[in-house]
C-alpha cells in the first residue's frame, strides 16, 4: 500500500534537506543530529542514496541528455562570465576587490570542471560542426556584450 500524500511530502522534504546538508559538506552523523525525522547516520545515508536515485530517474524521465546538459552548462558559464566581467569593471577603482573576484572565478571554474566530469562533458566538440557551434556561441556572447 503506497504511503499517503502527506507522508510522501514529509519524506520528500526530509530527503531534500539531507541532500542539501550533504552537499554543504555535513557528515551523516551531523545530518542525523540536525535534520528532523532522520533517526541515525545509517538512515541519513539511506535517505541520501534514495534521493540521488530519484533525482536520476527524474532527469532520465525528463529526457535530459548530454547535449542538453552541455547547453545548460554553457549558458550558465556565459552568464557567470558576463557577471564577473561586470564586477571587475565596477571594482576597477578598488584593486582590493579584484582578488576576491578572481578567487570566485577560480571556484566557479573548479565547480564547472567537476560538473563536466560528472556529466562526461570533458571533451570539446570536434570537427567542422563543433567549430561552427563554437562560432555561433562566440557570436551570441559578443551580441550580448554589444560587440556583434
């Protein structure tokens, strides 16, 4: 017999909190102490595993594939690069801010590299089609900057 909608909602919220806590670097023991409804570290680990599996199933059901993930990653990086450039222009008067921005950029690049590795996106497009796609993206970015 399936759980009631209320129970399903409570479990989903708990698993969401477990995922967020784990992503923030908390151990399963810490999660068990801080997330309501998690009885112990083993339960936290089980919730975490089930939440990851459910997320994977949702992505597969939604048709998310490497091409879609690549496009999303490129859009995020384009937006981040534009934001960083804007911050750098604004911070030009105060060199003390440059170091903070550059550290943030370094962190963004590391996160992006991790995400690409997890998605198997480490290879850039090859050949004429890949070069055409890169040219389109560069043109799109240049258009956003008012250069195109």
